[in-house]
C-alpha cells in the first residue's frame, strides 16, 4: 500500500510534466515559424545613383536572417494598393538607418502608409510589429508627432553603453534580457552610434504625442554631453525604435569605423534581432503559396559587394520598368511588374 501511495504522486508528476510539455509545444507550434519581414528601401544619394534609385544595406537583411526571419524588400514611389497588398503578406516591417529626409522623402511617404496600416491592424487585434533603427527611429518620431523634432547631436561613429531608464524592465523589449547582459550593456561600449541628429528628453517630454505614445527605455549622451533618447517602445503597440545600430555589430566590417565586435556586443545585437523576429512570429499574415513568397524575397535580387575598406554590401532597385542588362531581377506585386537592376558599382554613403 505504501509502495502504491508513493508511485501515484510520482505518476501524477510525470503526467503533469507531460501535459506542460505538450502545452508548451502546442503554444510554440501555434506561432508563425516562417516570419517574413519587410525592409523599406530608401533613395540612393545623387552621387551614387548609377547603382540604382533606391537601396537596402545587406546588414539589415543578415540581422533578420540571423534570428530566423526572411526578408522582402519594400520599394518606394509605389501605389497605396501596393503597400496594402504587401502588408497583408508580411509579418513585420523594419525602417533602416540612412540619410534621407524623415518628412519629405519617398521613403518617408512609404513609411507613412505602412505606419498607418500597422496602427490600424493592431487596433483591430491584428498584431503587427514595426522596428526603426537610427533614421528609422527618427522616422517613427516624425510619423507619431507629424513633424521633424530632431536636433543636432555629435554621435557619429560613437560606441557607447546603454543608459537604461527607470522601469526598463517593465518593457516588452527588455523584460527578458539576461541580468548579465544588462550589466555588460550598461558598462561597456556595445552600441554603435552613427547619427548627427537626436530627440532630447526635453523635446520628448514637451511633445504630448510622443510622450503618450512611447516609453523611453534608454538614454545616452553625445561627445558634447548632450542627452538623447537611444531606445523606446510604444506603450500600446508592438512598435520599437533604437537610435543606435544593432546590425552593425555583427555584419559591418568597415575598418575606418569603431564598431565593437566583441562577444558581449554580439550578444546584445543578437538579443535585439531575436526579439523583433519573435514579435513577427505573433503575426499570421502569409502569402497564398510558398512559391508566391519565393518570388518576392530579397534573394531574387543581386547584391553588390564594395570590398575594402568599407566591406559593405547593398541591394539596389530602380523605379524604371526598363530592365538593366547587368544582374537584373524582376519584382512582382499585384498591380505590375518592374525591372530591378544593378548598375556600375559606386560606393554608397552609409
């Protein structure tokens, strides 16, 4: 009898454990295991236009790939129908860093449509994440406030630790960050900064639309001691912004830049990529078939490698329908087909 009584609890524990494991597996399987992130292209600087009208730097693509996501390029200068159609097939959008105007550029026009679609989708219970890096972070502030609120900062090629803000642990972004990674990130120069504009805490606090929409998660100071917001997330939406560059740590090897490639810096970079792609797994948009997805992923386009000292690689796209004879690829959407080609190589600004 005593033997039986000792066996029953043991069996109960085993069955409970099996139930919990089964529940966890079901939860995992319920998520989207093939997330696709749209990365928004931007205008190529005039001096580099021979390569194409717009471009995407490959480091952003690689960062998404590293976390188990796929990438579709989002072109600019397209119809609203194009963005609506694409939005319904992808699981998140990344606004990358760059140099264009955050209000008047074609990139900003496209971002405005995507931002509106994302907010509307989330309001209707369709979980759809957005991420902004550097210029993308600045874009988010303009999209939320309706104006350019940036001021000058001296933070070009400036590696820094993160100055975590009070309550950062209550955020979605940093809720599960390991304690030792917080210690590392707050003490060592693990975040690459490449910006000459910023949002100050004063501007943020004095702008109701920003203050009510975003929670500040970290701040930093530039070379002149000017404080700026370096990380934030939306209170009620899966929208995240970093003024720094997580993707550069692992994938940018420019010998002229001061990028920390240490194991500790890589851990932070990978944490950020994993978080965002995992957010995209919560969205169930999909292409009708895998063949449709395969026809639009960025692998259809030919990247260009620039060699030393930048070691940079970019994808370039043209507005024109005319097919370029050199490494051309075709991007299809629901309204038309346009040729996308690579012209003679000219090194981009960033």
